[in-house]
C-alpha cells in the first residue's frame, strides 16, 4: 500500500522511447514496487523484454498465449516448455538453446547454477529457484532423452582449425578439448548457430571496457580470444550448420 499502483503497460509504455524503457527495465523505479532486473549483466534479456512491452499494446489474448505458453498435457514441465518447447528444440526461436540430447548431469547442474545465482540469467533464475530438487532432476532427464543434438561439424577450414587445434598464438584452446563426446560440458553439435554466436559475443563483453574489468571465468576469457570475424563461421561449424540451416 506504500507504493503507487502498477501502471497499465499497454497504455503507459507508449510514453517512453526504447532507450528509456530499457533503462527503466534494467534499473527499476525508485519508491515503487518495481525492482531492477535481477541479473545486471544480461542486457540481452532486458532488450527482449523491451520488445515484448513494445508489442503488448496491440497484442490479443490469443497472441499472448501463443507467445508465452505451449501446451504440454499431463506433464509438469509447462514452465520449461513455454520457452524450450515440448520437444526441447526451443520453439524455433534462434536465441533459445536446444536442450534435447544434452547430458542430464549438465542440464541438472545448469538448473542448480541458475537457482543459486552462479549462472547468469534473470529469466532462468526465476524458474529454477522455484523448483524442488526432484523436479530439477526430472526436467533434466526428460529433456536429455529428447532428440535434437548430434549433427556432424561442417564449415570452413579456419573454423575447423579453431575447433580441433585452437589458436596457440592467441592462447585460444581447441573447442574440442572440452566440447567433445564424453566430456562434462554442453553438446554443441546440432545447437542453433545464432544462439552460439550470441553467447560468445555476450561473453566477450563491451568492447569499450578493458579486459581487466571483465569476467575472468573460463568462457568469457576464451570468447575474448576468438577473432570477431570468426565467431559466426565458428558457430556454424560447431553446430553442423554449413549453409545456415536452422538459424
């Protein structure tokens, strides 16, 4: 009762530019019940929410339901399938990862990481932190059992060298040293190239910020060592998408 009532976004959001909406969604609004975005380093998630708010005024209830939900009768994965689909393939969205065919131990570790904040995503955090341990294990088993990953690598020779040999002159290790069968890391073959490229660019961070101020976790360091012009060819090669299939 101490905060003003929430505005009708279908009306109120029209007052703001995209830049203003982005700032409001990322930082929240003081003296109201609207908090800042839960994970500040995921500006990609904030941009998606800006796009959603922009679309909201003209959206019908049927369009809203089609956008945020996918029916999954008889299963308890409705929250997951709204984005990842009942087949684990991400409902065709280029920025949603394919989960079908991943190792169940990896998927479980990812959910646990989102729940405790060690993995960065405000969207996934809100889902995972509400899941009981058995529900996490069940979701990991179900998605891992779905088909979806395993395409053979395909692409140019330069990308192949990075995957198999790395770039010693840039201290870039071979992708296959971790992302290979039997390794405790995510399967990339069959993943969407747009998703891989997006994640690599996210890990690289803002080009105007010096490396010393960026994350020194494994993947951010590796991503910064990949030449920018090789990110898209590398993503296509890793995912087995030689001609842009599945973008």
